[in-house]
C-alpha cells in the first residue's frame, strides 16, 4: 500500500454522520451547477446514444440528474439522506411519489415519472442489479472519494456489477496532500484506479487539473487535483 493510501486507510465516516451533515446543511460538497467535467465530456459518455440509463451513486441533490433527464435520459440515484432527496425534487420544481421497494424492506424510492428520475433512499451497498438493473452510463462525482477508503474494493465490485456491456463510467477523483487534511473527500491516487477496475474494464485518464478554490484553503491544503477517468467494460 502506498504511503498516500496508508495515511487515510482507517478513516471512517458512518451513514449517520452523512445524514447529520444534510440536517445541519454542512454540504460544501454540493455543486449548485452542472459539473463542468460532465458538461465537457458528455459526448464521450453518450457515444451517440439516446435515452441512456444513468446511475448516480451517493447522488445527494446533484442538479446533474435533472440536466440529464431534461435531455431525455433516465436517471437512478442512491442517497442515504432523505432530506437531500426531498430537496432535490423541491428545488427543481419536480413532483414526486414515495413508494416502498418490495425487494428491499424498509427502503423507499422517490420517483418523478414525467422526467424518469428515481432516487433510492438507502445504503448504497444494499443496492443490486436485481433491483435497479444495469446502466449505460454512471456519473461518479463525490462518491468514490466519499466512501470509507477500506471499502473501495467492495464499492468497485458493486459498480462493475451495475455496468451494462456498453456502459461508460465517468469517474472524478481527487488528489491532495493527505498529511494536511484527513477528509472526506478522501484522496484516491491514480495508481489505485487500474487496481480497482482494471481486471474487468479499460481505464482511460481524460483529464487532470488543479481545481483548488478559496474554500479548499480552509482544509489546510495547497493544491487539489481533480482527475477524470472514463471506465468501460472489456469486451467479454
């Protein structure tokens, strides 16, 4: 294990703490605009396809979901904080229904049928392809970097199980000096991505850039590199 990985290896944020952050509106990780990297690489993700099924792990109230739905794609998200889900629908002026999920006792799904958006209110690891199906695209911004570092292999296995053969998985990761900030978001070193996904998938680094803003300086860091990967299943 690299030193970068060791520094944060034992960091744990439990689900209750994420819910608490939403309750207290400590959501600096929420991006109120469509993510620039998604916007500028959407053609690569769509690859000429229409009506693509998109998966958003740990979706929060990402406005990207509405942006894609407005283009005619369908969106499935998973989010532990019910408040985040309700805010998503309300802030985007979308009506929604709440329904139980028979295959997942105690879990609710929030749906807007007009825009074809469904958000499951549960622990991400309770989701499976038998319930939500497989996807033609996945947008992972703020998800892999938010899960507990020790769970990354479990996470990668889940994500790969949700990928259809033509899936385009767009993944955003972050790099900074973990000695200066303990996370979350957590550091994901570039060399770890092929280790997590490389057996079953092709991994392409699309972009690497310093995205540090004033608000990040409060973490005590002096650089913040965002890396964007396109991950696609190897032809089986």
